[in-house]
C-alpha cells in the first residue's frame, strides 16, 4: 500500500511488516525519512536533525542557513558535485564539461499494478498484487529529468526500485554513473554481509562491521561473477536467523555491478547498488532516456530467515516464468561427467536406456554434439549437429529418447565462438576485441559481440533451426568465460563505454526471443556453474546450475549461501560420481542425493556403471524426490545450522505453508574422537500440534521440537539424516 500526502509531499510505502517513507522538503530535496519495522505513519521527517557542520556546504536555496546541507541530509537519490560528498547515485557529464547532478522534486503519481522495464528483467505484478509510485525529479540547469520508480508488493514486504533518466535538453549528456538504489541509514552501527568466493566455491557468507570509509563488492568481468554476488545485506550487529532487523538488497542484473556502503563522518551510512561505473559511459542524445536495472529491497524485523523466505516467495510468484511451474519438473541425467566429449549415438542411447530403467525422466546431452567438437578448443558458433557422432542428427536421437519415455535436453553456449570455427572464419569482426590487438582467450574461446543485432539474429536462427527439428524440452544455456578487450566494431569511439551494458541487454534480448519462440522449453542458466546466478538471469532462466562443484560437502556451503536470497527451486543440483572430480572426496550416495534434492535434482554420472545396490538406491531416491517435490519446491526453507569446519552437522528444514508437514535434512561433518551429543532446534512448526517423525512411534509436540530440539543420532562422517514430520 502507498499512502500519498500531496500537501506535505510525503509518501509512505506500507507492507505487511515494514514501513518505507520519503518526503520532498521545502527546498525540493527528496529526503529518505525511514525504512524499517512497520510503524503507523505520520511525518517521520521529524527524525532528521540539523546542525552547522564545517566543510559541509549549503545549497543556494537556503541562503546563509549553515545548518542545511546536502552533505548531512538522508537523501532518496543522491546527486554529485553539488555539496554531498558521500556515495553518489547519479553522475553526469554535461555539454559544458561540468560534472554536476543536483536533483529537485517535481511531482509524483500512483499507479495500480507494477511498472515494467523495457528490455530488462523485473518483478511482475497485477493490480491486485502490487502498486507503483513514480517520483519525478529534475536538474533544471542540466535539463535532465529523473523518474524514480517504486514497486510495492505488500504481502512479501518487497519494494523494488528502478530509475529512468531523460535528457530534456538539446545537446548530448553523458551518464558516468546511474545507480538503481540509494538507501541512507541514520546509524552506521551495522554489519555488512556479502556472498563471495570464486569458481567452484561460490557465495560464501562474509560478515563485517562497518568501518569508516567505503566498503564495496562488485564485478567488472562482464557477468555478475563467481567472485561476488549482486545481493548484499545490512543488519544490526546481533542479528541472526530469528532476531534483529536486517535489510537485503539485490540487483536484477547479469553484468558488471557495484554494491557500496559508506560509513560517513557523522556515523550514518549510505548503501548504493547499480551498474558498476567501470568503463561505463552512456551518451543520452536530446530526448533519449536510459533505464537502470531493477533493485529489489526487503527488510525483515525478525532476522535473516524471515527475509529469505519472503524473497523466496516473491521470486517464485512474481519473477520466475517457469514452463513447469504448475507441474513437477522431471528428474534429469546429464551426460557431461559421464562421458565429457567421448560419445557417439550408440553410447548415448545405451546411457539413456539404463537411465530410463531406473526412473530418470529427462536426458540432457551436454557439450560435444556440434561442429567437429571433440574437445573444448573448437566449433563454438557452429550450431549444427556432428553427424559422425550422431547419424540422423538430433531429430533421430530425440525420437529414440522419447520412445524410452524420456524428455530430451540440450547444452548450448551461444554467447561464445571458437577461433577454430566456420563462424569465426567468416566473421572475425563479430567478437569483442579492438581490431589492432591480439585476442585474450578464455577456455580457448572468444566472446561474440551481442551489442550487434545481426550477431544475435544469426545465433537465434541457428538455434531455432535446431529446436525446430528436435523435440527439446530443456535447454542448458552456458557461458564459460569473462569479458576482456571489451570493444565493439559496430560502435564509434565515444560510445565504447556502452558496450558492457549493451552486451547484457543483447543477452536478455536473445533469451527472450528463444523463450517466446519455444514456450514449452525450460532454459537453465549456467556460467561455469554459478558465475551468473542473479535475479536478472532468473527472469529468463528460472533455474541456474548452482556451481560446477558437485561435491556434496562443498555444496552444503554453496547452497547455504545461495539460499539467503534465492529459493531451492532455482538451484541446479545433481548427484555426481565419487571420488568427486573437484575435491577427490567420497561421500555416501544417500548424502549426495539429500543435498541435491534441496535443489532441482538430477544425476551427472554414468548410471549404468553403478553397482546394483546403488542402482536400487537411485530408484528409491527418485521416488523420494517425487514425494517431497511440492514441499521442497514451494514450501518455506529454514536454515537450522551453518556449515562449519569443526565437524558439527549442517541442518535445514522444509516446512509446508500450513505447517503440518516438514522435512528435516542433516549432514554430518568430519568425525572427531569423543563427539558430543547434539540436538537441533527446529523452526516454523505449529507449537500446538503433535508431529510424528519417520521411524518414531511417539509423536513430538511442535513446541518441544522448536524450544528443546530434536536429539540427533551419532552420524558417521558425511552421513545424513532425512526425516519426515507429519502433524497428527
């Protein structure tokens, strides 16, 4: 709900549990007055105080009032060069060579439903689900208008923000920075939480108290990256899963981003989130507009868990466009770790028959089926079938797979090209690279220039020809290198600062075209695993391969960190071979399945090579997955304990929305001599109900399970426990 007081120019955004307020003051400065646990309202600008602060200048409107300074006021969208020396949201290069952005309030309007962003991902909502507030501001001297867009999803405590910047003058203006979100806090006594790592070790939680100065994470790799995720949190120092106020902020964007927080001189704090200014310079011709990516903001008065569950619900209901949303996703097997490039038609068919006999429902053919690709050094861009490997093409193979009762999936990497390819030999200028420089390779491949429509058209037509001739229900869309030598032959020198962003827009454009042309095909995102795991990509690919690291113990940490913003239904997770190919660790089959089932679930190994006992286990696991599918994919997720190196078990819980059914999962850590007795306190149950647990004839009261805990058995190293709880 949005409450507008035109007389006071006061706007209050009320959600189920939180309040967000902003106000245009007597000078037209848009103040941020409050964001936090729900309050009944009123004009909260009374919380703002004024004082004469040395070296904090005063705008012209206030004359000699030395107590009024942009440098000390909590602002809704900060400018630059006009007296606020904290983190800026907007930086302009104006025709006269000046770099000033100084915004003042113009007007506001309310709309039913959720605003949309052309060419960019965004949460969607109907008139019943969401409301929109549009605040218009302007820098009169620069002839620049800025529209601040707010979407309010009351039931989810979700507030979205985006910015539209318009050049209303008659000369070009250049954007040097255009953040999507600016959020000021009255106190800097906060912890900053980020999710960092690298390839095969993504999204580890890191928490640090704000120090003076600027702390930031981001990516200049052209993708959101394995190293840092475009989701961050700020919270009270004592906040945990169930207690304390915390704020989560995510950027719906799959390219370069920056999340910065500044602890300022007067012990307040400012958070900004948006496109990274590295090599960003966007020219706005007269009358043109630029729209920033959307930011999603959520406050929880009751700890991290509530924040995560609200994000999960909102993402599932208002971001994912999943062709299998209303039916169970099939259990898949992927050929990659089974064969890599070493296969032919007969070997694949044998693999599919053995998998189908165990209950697998979707066969995914990974890399190696196209061009003359027998390793990763050739053929990207040549999206036609290698008929030496697959006589009769994909149509023949998919027909045989379908006859086994299985659906068919296919791996592609459409944003890349190999130098050893027909496409590159015909169009060497179609890659990102200055013409007078040698190429920088990654995985023997170069990056196609997706800023160019003709490149996207070519790839779309090549992919669509494949999809038109084969019954493909699942497409794995991979991207296996960062961007370097980011220069486009299609743009003039003064517009090369637009290439990074135009590349992302091009990726989104092609993904949307493929989705529209193939409405019954699910696309799973991937970038060397989790290198592009962000809410922007989820809008086009409603599940993403969580990490190339399939070791179940490492996956505990990866999936734990991922879960703070992203629901289990979005996490691609498979059972793979042991010893694991990334870590060399051997983990029991039951544990590998338990971890993978808290994701989209599948297998990535040669099922036919398993001993008979493990084949029987596969049959049982698939049945267990089907029985728990609805609960895991649509229920509430509770982190009960974090993965630690000290041998303590990792535990999590899936709870149905009516709180009558739950599934407890526990994985033991390393074994040490003299282990302690351990218990785990459950969450999310109904304290008034009695729950019967798997294998226990005596029911447990819900309040006992949550307050006293459930006593865990002594588990062997890396073994697991998977218990159903059902209310009587």
